[in-house]
C-alpha cells in the first residue's frame, strides 16, 4: 500500500506539476504498476539494482519487446528520482537498458496512399467525415490523439494551418493543411452545420460526442480493407507516410522535424534511412550497372 501511495503521488506530480497529457500519465502508471507487481513484498527502500535487473530479465525471457522494457526502465528511473529527492542513489540508474534493433517506420508508397483515398466511397455523412479525418492525418502528419482532440476553432483556413494544442508531452504546435485536406474539411464542416451540431469538437460520432481514437482506427481499417491494403494501414502509418513523402520531395530534414513536432532532430533522422532505402530500391531497378544483364556472354 505504501508503494501504491508513492505511485499515486508521482502520477499527480506528472499531471499537475509537469503537466503531462492523460495518455502519458496513464502510460507511466502502467509501467509503475508492473514495478509494483514485480517487487511484490519487497520494501521500496530495499529495492536494489540487482532486483530491477532480475525483473527486466524476466520480461525479456517472456518475450517482451526490448523497446517496452526500455520504456519501463525509463519510467522507473524517473519514479526513483522523484522518491530520492534527498540525493540518495537511484537503483534504476545503474541498470542498462536492453539493446533494441532499429526499426524503420512503416509507410505507404504514394501510389498506395492514392489508392486508399480513391476507395473512400459515396458522399454520405460518415464518408465525408472519414475523408476529412484521413486527409488531415496524412496532410498534417498528426497523431490520432492530436486529431481527435481538435476543435473546430483550431482550424485556420485563411492561413492554411491547424493548431495542435494537445501534442505529445503536452507540447502544442502549428501544422500546415494541404489542399485536399482543406477541401475535405470544408465539405465536412458544411455537412456538420446542416446537421445543427453545436459541439466544439471537430470530429463527432453518431451520438453527437467527440470521436474517440478507437473509432478512428476502426473506420480507417475498413477503408484500408476496401482499398486492398487491409492490415497495413493505421493512423500512425498515415503520419509516417506524410513524413516520408514530404522528406523525399523536399529533402529538408529540419522542416520535416517541424512538421512532425519532434523536439530532437535525432527522432526525425530515421526517415532519412527510409528515404535511402527507397533510393536503393530505385537504383537497383533503374541503374544499368545494378541490373543483371539479359545479354548472353559470348
């Protein structure tokens, strides 16, 4: 119970003092609950680096992904830092995170993206709403949590911008809105006005309430299946696709960082690897020295 009280205090600190988002604080709570379960009856004051290493080793043995283990360790480090305000040693600081293989973000090709939006269907109310949502996700590289939090007032058509007020880590930003997304949004807003909706939320469901993340995922999954891309498309894939296509066309890494809202350029650099991967594939297909000769040697 004492450990649970410490966890509750820490989560309140993250929410009230650090002003982290609900999603972020929930993630910290989940990771700290795993710590509480692992420690069982071990007093928090007696927790050592060896105990934490054994916990992480159990996770790895059970097949927990290294990135998940690394995230849990990071949460534990912050938690012990919070508890050890007097300067005592933090047992989690002496534990090394597991090495994890670098993974390229999943992204659609431009042709696959075009096929996805071609498959949108007729002009029913739901279709107009869904088209506006998916065009905005792809156009502005939004996270799905950022998009569902948008209000109508966050759109600025005169400057072709959307104001993201609930970004990752509580950080807001401004993102551009492309032509196709602007057109889709205006159609949706017109339909929304005819229906007499007075809700501030930009995207609403049949119950006239703000649409949730899960609903967006399900609707996009249906569209992907209709376009022949079932199992390959999620809201985050649209964000990755936007970043990849933007970087390929512009070659501007700093602008891509601003578009994605990354604090560090290092987080954006993974898209250069994706870009070079595409370049290598194109080279293999197009360069005469890379292709296997079809002429028999004489």
